[in-house]
């Protein structure tokens, strides 16, 4: 039986979310005012896109559908990641949503919209289900690109310095696999040719600032998973200057296979 979200069929909500994003994500870039008879595009502003998404997302499933569509766009349309960042930032700046009784509307203790409820849950799920297949080649390469794009986008969110995007733990997971785990200890689903460029995406996006992160990650509130290092790191859980200082000395221990992938 088809689900219902906020009084609308789930599939209809999904379609509305997709349309709102699609119209704003660069569809206007092909519009040529000097050739109005060629093709007409519906052009909406960032604020209009934000308002449309907000109006159809005020339920648990509606929010999840919105986050999932955005994550799908991150993978499929990496050239529009900056715009997707703008959408999420804009959503977080909306006035606090309220219930019919005028009370603050919260989901799992998080304020809609300020806290972007469950967005980090959906990002966490992407990392939990990550798996790079051994083949066929086309499917494998697509999975690698998807993972790199996801890391790039998450780094872009961190680069906004908006408190709602507290996603450094995802960088830790990527660095742990790429830099702190010997190749012969990696599962086949976590290959270096996915994780090394994903780690590079974090560094390229955030620059030297990432090297001065100093955050404890003993336990994540949502998962209880610690921010421990890989086999080559024996220090504290989480980010610290010493941990990044060890990266250079890890090169020899990682071996020729890792360095070849890094190049």
C-alpha cells in the first residue's frame, strides 16, 4: 500500500522534491534569452527552491525523502554541489517550523529547520552501506566516483563553517582507511583507489585548516562508534595535530601499493 507523508502520497512527495531540486539545479544554465523560441525552462531562485522543499518536507518521511534526493544529486550531478550546499544552508536559515499549536516543531529532539533533523543520519547511512564492487569495471568505477563525490560534498558542507554541519567524523573514517590501514588489511569493498582520492578531496576542499582540527571522537551520539585510528595509529581517538603529523611517517608503512594509488 502506498505510504502517505503529510497527507500526500509518498511517491507524490518524492516527485515534488525532485522537481523542486531539478528546476533549480542548473536547468536554467541552458536557457538563452536571445533564443526564447528554442526551449523554455522554468527558472526559480534559491529562496523559491528552499521554500518549495520546506513546504513538502514537514514530516519524518518527508525530510528523509528530501535528504535522500539531495544525496542522490550529490552523486549524480557533482557539477552542482555548490548549489546543493546553498540549498542546505538556506534550509537551515529558515524560521523555526512550528506545530499547529504554535510549539517548536522538533524531530527526534532536533529543531526543524535550524538543526536539519536526521540529515546526519542519512549521511551516516551512506558510509555504513558503502561498498565498492570488484566488478564489472563500469559499475566499480561508478561506485568509486560516487564515494569520492560524497566525500567532496561533505567537505564542502564543513567548509561553510555552519555549526549544523558537524561532519568531521566522516573525514576521520576516510583518512583512517586511506592512511592508517595497511593495504593487506583492507576489505575488498574498501579499496585504496576509492579512499585515497576521497581523502584528497577533503584536503583539497578544506586546505591546511584540516591539519589543525583537534576534536575528540570517543563516541558518536547517534552510533556509539568511536573515532579510533587504523592499525598504524596508536594515539587518541579523534583528530589531533599529532595524528596528522604522523601521516608523512606512515607513507613507508603503507607500502608501494598505497603510494601508487595515491599518485
